[in-house]
C-alpha cells in the first residue's frame, strides 16, 4: 500500500468517526430536552427549554420541531409537553399496581351489587387501556380483556376521563387519532363531554360496539392531576341509569383510597382541594334521587355499596 492509499484510508476513518460523533451529539441533545419534560412541569415554552438545557434557541427549536413531528412531544398554545409516543412506550412497562390495589375491593363490591361486568381503565396515549376486569361467568359475554386498548371516545370509561382533560389536549388527541375533524364533529364531541362533566363524570353508552346489546356506564377516578382512571359497569341489555349513582360512588371511593386527603370540587368543571370533601350536587332531575336510593354506606373504615330498594 502506498502513502496516498494510506492517507485516503485514514481520511475515511476520520470522516466516519466525525459522522458517528455528530449522531451521538444529536441524540444527546434530544435526550437533554426530553429529560427536561420528564423531570419538570407538564408544559414548557421554548424559552423554558433553552434556559434548562443551555442549548442555543435555534438548536432547541429545531430539535423540538422534530420531536413534535415524530410524536415524542406535542405542541399547542400552552407550550410543549410529552407526546403520545412516550406514553405508548411507558405503557408497556406500567402495571398500574397502585390504582389496581386501591380499586380492588370497590370493583368486587360493584360487581356483586349490580351483576355487571366491571372494568378499570386508564388513558394511555390515544386510547383507553383496561387494567382490570371483574365479571365471573358473565365476563365471558363481554368481548374485552385486561390489556385491551380501545379508542377513548368509543368507550364510556374513555369519555368519562376525556371530560376532565383540557379542551386543547382532547382536540390534539382527536387530530392524532382521526386527522383534522370537521367543526360540526368537534362541536358534537365537546357537547357530549360537557354533558358528561355536568353529570359529574357519569358517561352512558348504549349498544357499543355498534350493533350489539352491550350497554355501559362509567365514572372517572379523579386526582389532583386530573383523571387517574375510570370505572365502568358493562353488560348485555344492562339498565345503566339505575346503577349509575353506584358506579359514581365506587369511583369516588377509589379516589379517596388512592389520594387520601384530596377531594374534587365540581364547579364549572374545575377540580381542586377542599377541606370538607365532595361539595358538588347532582341535579334532582338527574342521578341525585337515585343516588339517595343507591348511596354508599360506610361501615367502620370500609365503604359497602348497596342499591336502594
């Protein structure tokens, strides 16, 4: 090998190493930015990212734009936040054991009282993910299983949770799921979610999947950061209205178990802390009367659900 060939070979090795270093530095900067979102507030603006990472504004903006395009992040007028791809990856490892443990007794009580198949679900990425199911023999009549994922808007549990998310996030999820919706569809969805919120999260769905006789009623499990999950009672030809207040009581019960000392306030859709517990009232024309008949009775430290007679 002559000297010219040796120089050419060395040059190619150096060039390859430079390209590798460049790729590593890009990945390093992307990791820095993602770490800011994983460790900091839910939403951040470009200036927040540059201040926390020390990256030049132009560099941070370019990487943020790429992360949004690849769904690692989402962006709207409130700033940047973690995107659906991150949630999807974390969902593979999350077992939701805290939520399942807090809900275990309430789910079994709800099934015993209503005879319905009871589901515990969480929102992950764009869909509703069932993490527990209680139903005994009746459970075989409902085509669902733990680990199943469904479009959130297509389930009672999903709608119950979406009703307590910011409008901007709901619309972003819709666009990622189905593309740009028509104004009339957006209006219809928001009206339905507003009605669900007016009923303190109670969501009723008849005949889903379409063409079946499966009915469902669900209520959200609320926490200081919004909905932590939802409980749904499902059954073929199930009369959901009479048991709706019992489902709501079960969800409240799980929320108290999961977040002791925190209580939601249903005031124009707002949730926050109170010192005295649940302060919302349900319209006498709605579930309020049924709730008096099917209230949650407390026995010592344990709440037992019972339908009124």
